[in-house]
């Protein structure tokens, strides 16, 4: 079957789903969405004849937990983060796959959600490093005025040892001031930081 969205696919979908559009809602979907209407009508009822592709390459692994009470202090968040880190690291150990980017997800009691991430130059090689980076991302967010209801950790930029990926190279950026980030910023202001 062709890729979704191509003309050939849409015409096939109209032929596949058109017989099911005899109801009033089916005819309404056809009038609103044109030839894509029968497809939307069928999908909204759980009818989908597309092939399932279960062998996609995994791009990330993560875990999260919603808490029955609000967490405010770093110590209690650190304690609740441990089982989440264990779950992510267990997957890494069982598959032999590691990642370079650690993402922390935080949802507050008012349902506001934020994420913070850090990409390393090398893969996260141990659970201790995963915990260290996760806590470094969490510390600036505490103590929280709004209680934290959900914490999550995700590891992405995955690579396996069999693939033999080339490590990320670093650039020794030195500006006129000797600061590692350079002498000028995008704003055009000169660097005043000490190296």
C-alpha cells in the first residue's frame, strides 16, 4: 500500500471506506472532508486497514510516575526519582543500548508541564551518571511553589555498541576574551565572563 497522504492512497481509501459511509454521519463526513471523509469516518470508528509496522527503530526510552500527593522538596523528589531511573536503566542493561540525551519531565499540580534536557558528548554509561544528570536538571526547579505531581526521565539519541557510532566531537571555541564560549554573543555584546 502506498504512503498515507499520496493521491493513490486516498483513492484506495475512498474505495475501501466508501461502502461504510451510507449512514448520515458518513455522508456528512464525505461532504465536509471530500474524498478523505470516508477515511476519517472509518478511523473514528476504529476501522483501519493499513498494515501495522511493529519493527520501528526505537528513538528513546523513558519512564514516569504520577504521585498521589504534591512533592515540594528536592529530597522527596530525589527519593521518588529512584524507581524511575531504575526502570530506564534496567531497559538499557537488558538491551545493551545507551543514549546521549537525558530529558527530565515535570508536571505541576496546576497541570503545567515542563521538560529540561541535556545532551552529553558521550553515551550515558552508568546508572550513576543518569542519576547525576537527572538531578542536575531537577535542582534548579526546587523548591517548588507549585507541588510536583509527575516526574519522568527519558533517554534519547540512542545508539547500540554493534552500530559502532562515531562519538560527538567537541569544538574548543575560544574568543578574544579567552572564555570557552567566545568573545561575542548573538546580541552583539562582548563577553565579560572570566575564562
